[in-house]
């Protein structure tokens, strides 16, 4: 298989120098995706889009996704009393397409808002950051690490699209009714490093796993859960959200991703979890092949984000499917207006297909949109966001 041999060696060395010569799956996933030299997101392996790529996101389809989000950000600015600056902090900006669509739209249609706007990108991948800087060179954008933003410095909105699903997750399995953690070690009988990674189980590496399950009110000792049931726990998402909440003085956190509430995420019938790997537009569930060459993701537990948010003074404003969110922001009107646009039939059909993909409930339209707020007064919280206002 197409694995990065240098990355496999680095992971193997990490295992052999670790206590008990094993690492958690979260550590394995972190190295596979974010190793500073050879990780998928750190090297030039990451490919997003349609041609010769591993996966695509909503901004790859058309500019409408970003433009409709731009309408929501405008309303947020108005609700907050039009602060200057209004900071938009995009976390995990991919190729910079979403930022480009948002900034272009604001510049063209809302110059006052564009003037008040401070656009910040938080990007871990040096390869993607370079691509973003090239694409956005005509706009006033700055890049920084999340930790570099001072506490309570942001009035505006932190937002992300398909970020949390790529955070490293712990994996667990039920063995004779007990919750056991899945670890990664090496098979000493296997000569090739990239083929030597195997799973073993053991006691949970941290009490935070049990605390997480208490937080989302999941009890795996029930008879409904079969022996061998396995799934994931995303502790990194809680750490990330607490930093975001600390940096936000007043405004919103908008998270778009694929996932479920905890009761659906940990359904007894979903007995093998949600972990998926993406390689050249094909997906599978084996993280131990194409190491460093493929994306590894897990669905998002939105209940955990809501509960963690409450602990960090983030109030839940609303949770909605992406398709309904975009329709509330005017995507239906855009579909209706397509026939009036001056474009060829093939362009019209391609655009219509893209818009329908954004709201397809079996695909992108089924993604979750969670909006949380902090520091708003009663007057501000009483104003309902457009994206959460469904037609009667």
C-alpha cells in the first residue's frame, strides 16, 4: 500500500520508546495526520477538490456556500451593534476557498461590513497555509495559532467547516461488558514497518474517557450493547472548544461538520464506530494502510460540544441540518433564480447540481450546524439568527 515509510518509522520509534511499547489510537492518528514533517496535513500529501484528490468540501462545489454564510455573519455583526473590528476567525481553512468567497461577497455587497471586518485564519498545515496565502493575497487576512490570540480578545465569530472531524480520537471496545481502550503497537514478526502496526486493548489511558461518557450520559454496561462494540471519543474537541471560548469576549461560535447527537452517535447498531479514511475519493475504515497519504476522520458528537460549551460559558443558540440552514439563508431563492441567469445550459445544470448537493440530506445537507454564543445581552439573544429561522 502507498504509505510514507519515513512516517511509519517515526511512529514505530514513538511506540518503542513509549511505556508498555504502545500508544493510544489518538496518538497514532495525531502522528499520521499532523507529524510536523511527514503527517498527511503537514506534507504535500493533502489534496482537496475533485481532480486527483482525496475528498471535497462544500466550498469546492460553488461560491454560494460561502456567500450564504457571509449573509449570516453580516447579521451577527448587526446584532452585536456593528463593532469595529468584527473578527471572523476561520479555523482550518482548507485551500482558502471559503475565505475567498466570503471576503469577495462582503467586499462587493456590504462595503461597510467589509471595512469593519478583521479576517483571521488559524491553520495547522504549512502546505495549506501557503496555498491560502497565495489565494488570498489581495485581501487583508492574517494567520496565527489559536493559542496566540489573547484571552477575551475577539468580538465576532469563530467558525469552522469540517474541522472537528479531523481531530485525533481515542477508540474503545467493549470486552465482557467492560470498556477497554484500543492501543496501537508493532508486530515484531513483521519485517516491513508500514505493515507492522497492530491493535491491542488495555485499561483506559485516562479517566477523562469515563468523564466524557458521563458528560453525554452514555452507559455502555446496558445489555443493548454487544460484546465487541467499538467507537470513538474525541477529547481533543473539548480542549479546542475551551480555548475558543476563552478567546471569545462576545459573539458566536459556528461549527459545521458531519455527526450526530450522542444518542445517535452511540447507537447500539452502530457497533463499529464512525472512523473513516479518505484516499483518492474512496473511503474505507482501515487507518493502517496509506499512512500519511490518506485523511482519517470520525463523526462529531454534537452533544459533547454543547455540554462542553455550557461549561465554558457558551450558550447553545441552535442546532440544525446544513440543508435547512442554507435554505433559511436564501439558497432556495438562488435555485429559483437560476433560469434568469445568463449562462450556458451546461453551466446552469452544473450550478443547479452543486446547489442541490449542498442541501442533499443524505450528503452535505445532512451535516450538523451548531451555533453557540457568549457575552450577549438579553436584547441580542432575543434576535433570532436567519440561518436558524425556518419558514412557517
